[in-house]
DNA sequence: GAACTTTTTCCAGTATAATGGAATCCCCAT
DNA sequence: ATGGGGATTCCATTATACTGGAAAAAGTTC
C-alpha cells in the first residue's frame, strides 16, 4: 500500500531462469484432467476446439508446445480463459483465522493513521483486506499500484474523502466507494472524529 | 451467493467461432505498448525474454503466432502472468459511490439476516464486498460457489462461527478469517447480540 | 472368447515458428 | 552534408508445430 512505482525507465526483469518449457507439461496434465473430468474423448475436444486429435494427444502425452492460438482454442473449448486453463488449483486450506490482537497484522501504528491487515499474510496477494483508522486530519496517500488495481472501501465510522484519478468524493458512515488504485489515490479524514474504514485492494 | 453447481457430465462448449488468430494481433499491440512504455529496445526485451529480436519484431508488426512457451517468456520479461499480458485494460472510471441509504444495495432484509452490498452492482464480478448483519440465532448458509472461490470476513461486532470444508472457527469482534467458498460454508451468529460482519467474496 | 466399435497413438508430410546474420532505417553529433 | 551508432526489419535456413490417415490399443456387447 505504500508501493512506490520507480521513476525513469523501468529496467527489464532479469532474464527468466525458470524454463518456460515447464508450462507445456503443466498444460498437458491440465488438458487431460479437464477432458477426463468431463468424460470427453480427444475427438470430442478436437471438434470443440478445432485442434487436431493428434496435436491434443501430443500435448497431453508429451507436453508439446502449442502456439498461443491453439492454446487459446483449447481454453475456449473448455469455456475458460488462458489464465484459467493454466492456473494451478488454489491451495486447499481450512478456515484461516486472524485474531484482533495479533500484532503481526498491525501494519501501521502511527498517531494519525493505523492500519490492520485482515487477510492472511501468506496467501497469494491478488486481493487484500484492511481496516484503516484515521484520526482527524489523518490521511492515507498511496502511489499508483499495478495497472488495473482497484479498491473497495466502506466507511464504518466517521467521514472521509476519497480521491482518485482527479476525482474526489465525500463519504459518511455506511457509505462505500469503488475507485481506481493504479493512479495516485488517497483517503482523507475530513471529520472531527476518528474514522474507521474497511478497505479491499484488488490487484488485477 | 446462492449459486448452484450443475450436476452430470458437462457438454463441450460449441466450437469456438471467434478466430483465435485475433489474439496474436492483440498480443502484438500489447507487447509494443508495454515495451515502448518502458523505453526498451527489441534487443533489451530479447535479452530479458530469451526470444529473438526477429521474432519479437514479427509479433509486434505482423501479429505472428508464437508458441505458448515463447509467449510466457515474454510475459515474464515484463514481470507479468499470461493473463496480465493478454488482458484488455480495465474500464477507466472515477470514484463510484454507494450511499448507506441506497435501497438498491440492500441485498437481503430479513429479520435474522440483513445483507448490504458494498461494491458496485454493475462492475465485473470477480470480487464482491458485503456487510452482513446477523441477529442472535441468525445464520448465512451458502452453497458452493465456483471452484477456487474464497472469502475474507471480518467481525466488526458480536460473535460468529465460520464453517467451511468441515472446519469451524469462532470469531469475536476484531477477528478475521479467510476460507474456501467453493464448498458449502456458513456464518452463524453464536452470541447474544447482533453481529456485524464485513465480507469479501473472491471469485477466482 | 470373438466381433465390433471407439479411442488413442503413430507416421509422414506440410506449414510455420524461430533463429542469427546482414541490410536498412533512424537519430544524433559534428 | 557526413559519419557513427543503435534500433529495427529482412532474409534464408533450421527446427518444430500441426495435420489427416492408418495402425494399434482399449472398451463394449453378445
């Protein structure tokens, strides 16, 4: 949340060291899994996707490396996006609990602004949940996050102003807002009392 | 939230009618956009990705159809997943506000359970935000959502029990939880007073 | 077990992905 | 205008993706 986008030309990531070839094997297992779950033959999937039986067989057995267009056709035959086709199943876990007093989740404890993390620290970080407490005059100003990032916010107590993309809106207790977080954005306490906010950050 | 998963063998989607070839052109524009935003040369990107300058040029100019492995290498050079590389930019919008009194967002108003939606109704539905009020004895029981769906929940007031995947945990005010929502799950008020919960549903 | 049907794998050929080197283009400095 | 350097495109070649038909394997029925 205090992410700072670097200034100047961004340097390329280090050359990828993990073999991209591994993705083909993963795709192969995944296609076979999805197909057999549905009780489809290679012929059926070939018909649905427009990819030859032979190619599908090679993908499943040998981890053949299809072109992007072929991969997308397969994904669509399963009614999925590329991401959905290739993602690994989420880790199965039971209820994960974060207690109110758990200091590890006290993200920031300043006089004007206190932040508590409400989502587990070790889960993949595409969605995060926070409780933010702003004293009168307190503000939470953020640099742009990754492109596409949005935030949901609800005011549980107090009054705040939300700023994003050159727009600003005043919110009272019970009000909510949704706005871009891939531009500079801020939450400002504009009342005379403490404000309590629940904030969902969606990195997408 | 009351989604019912279908039973029986699933039939294949109709044969894809949208040309998968369009994706290559989209990829080409996207790679050029990302590269020029970063002020990288083809040589720089080639170095970072391990894909030849020529191939990158062909992708950008001619919409060449790379293999999956090559596409993934390019994505990784930009520090992205395949989905992120290929997705279209989210709709740009200003701050969207939902007022406390907006009846359109009162999702359920029963005696034992009241639900208010805190995220905009017309936004894409990969993440949803709710406020749930449960009277003593009240419960919110849900059928499984899509595979991979999770929920984050924080208790603002009262005491509840969260049930998911055969596990159950008791939570008090200030506590939070994260759990699977692609299995039957429930939130039950186990206290003597009203419980107020903020709930994030992540459809992934 | 035998016969039949369906599914998957193998095979050979064609199409195209992907490369490295050379040529061309573009920009900047003198 | 000229020269130099960096960036991009072109070119010819190699490697591999992808196919349809045939063979083999697997499954089903009597």
